[in-house]
């Protein structure tokens, strides 16, 4: 077990990549704080972890709201006494439309969750991780944070911003024992992808074909990279991202 007696906080832990990563942290012996907006789904993830004889807590929080993030981090520390790792993963997708047809409301909403949410999470997690003597943070970017895709400008902007925040947070705390990295997944089979393709099998096949491996990824494949980035096995890695995209960005 890599994280015995440690505490990990995961935003967007109620489904998809966040849920699988919460379970992977528990497998490694960590106590897990599962954060999200949906009480029922969050409690279900906590139950899965307790069924593994590991410890978890659900805290309801909207990462775009400063008070919620403060409450989330303070609840984690109040309950478990420390914070060692964070996976800032909560995010929402764009609706496809050319830039001039994207609404300002949608742009602001995506930036509030995907960018302000990561900023606020970092802002309140870092002081607590410093008090624990250091640790590691992983933010969820995307291949959409590395290259452009037509039709999803707010999402592309938000995921590029996550790479920028990751680099600066890594530099700000490089000497203080906190490593900050990102994951940049290609298309991963989760509720988000299901919403995006909305039953359109042709669109789903097109998306799959963009990945040279000829398939989409699994949440477990992202979770394993997060575990590695938080573990001491990556002790000299900071300010970086790991792309898991079946070769998508190699083309
Ligand atoms: N699925 C993909 O293909 C893919 C690819 C690259 C990156 N990502 C990113 O991975 C992350 C996880 O997405 P997923 O694919 O697991 O989808 P998902 O929809 O299953 O998970 C997103 C999670 O974020 C939560 N969330 C959304 N808004 C929130 C808010 N304001 N406050 C707190 N929680 C909130 C949702 O409730 C959910 O638990 C997202 O940041 C997404 O952009 C996904």
C-alpha cells in the first residue's frame, strides 16, 4: 500500500474518473474525502470504499463556490486531522458550437467550474498539505488542454488554463515539498462522454477513430497515472502532465 495513514481529497469524486481514482486511493490504504455536488452518488462511492474495509467521507461542495471549497478542505482536516494529496478533477464539458455561437453564460460557467474550481481547490488545499509536511496534487486537464478541437472553445480554453495553473503552483511550492502535476486524458468512457455523444453512434465512432489505439480509455487508466503522480515513485516530477490518449496527440 502506497498511502497508508494518508488522506486524499478528490473533487468530482461522485462518478467517472474521480470515482475510480477515489477507489484506487482507498486500495492504496489512503483515507479518502470524496467531494461533489450529488449527495446520493457521493454516498454510494463512500459505501464502495467502506466495503473494501477502507475509510471515506463524502462532503457536498460546488468547486466554483469559494465558501464550499473552504468548507470542503476544513471538513477533510477536521475529520481526518491532515491532508496529503488532492486530485482536482471536477469539470464539465462544452456543448458543440462554433465560437461566435457559444453563449457567454456557458463560457462563464465552464470557466467557473473547470478553472476557478481548480484555483480555489489549490488555494485552500496547499496550506493544509504544507501543515502535513508536504504531499502531491494532481489536476485534471485533457488533450483539450494541449491541442485545439473545433467547436468546443470554452472547454479548450479551460483545460489549457489548468495546465498553466499546474505549472505555476508547482513552481510556487517546489521548495516546500508539494509536487503539482496534471493528467491529460484523451476520450475516456465516462458519463461525461456519454452526455457529449448523446447516443450518436456515428459521433462516438469518429471520436474513437481519433485514437490510434482504436479505442477510448477507461477511468481506471487515468486513476493509475494519478496514483503514480501522488506516490514517491514520481518524487522528481513536478509541473508536468501525463497524457493518456492512446496515441491521439502523437499524430
Ligand atoms: N471523459 C473524458 O473523455 C475526459 C477527457 C479528458 C478530461 N476529462 C476531465 O475529467 C474530469 C472528470 O470527468 P469525467 O469524464 O469523469 O466525467 P463525469 O461527468 O463522470 O465527472 C465529472 C465530475 O465532476 C463533478 N462536478 C461537475 N461540476 C462540479 C462542481 N461545480 N462542483 C463539484 N463537482 C462538480 C460531477 O458531478 C462529476 O462527479 C473532468 O474535469 C473532465 O473535464 C474527461
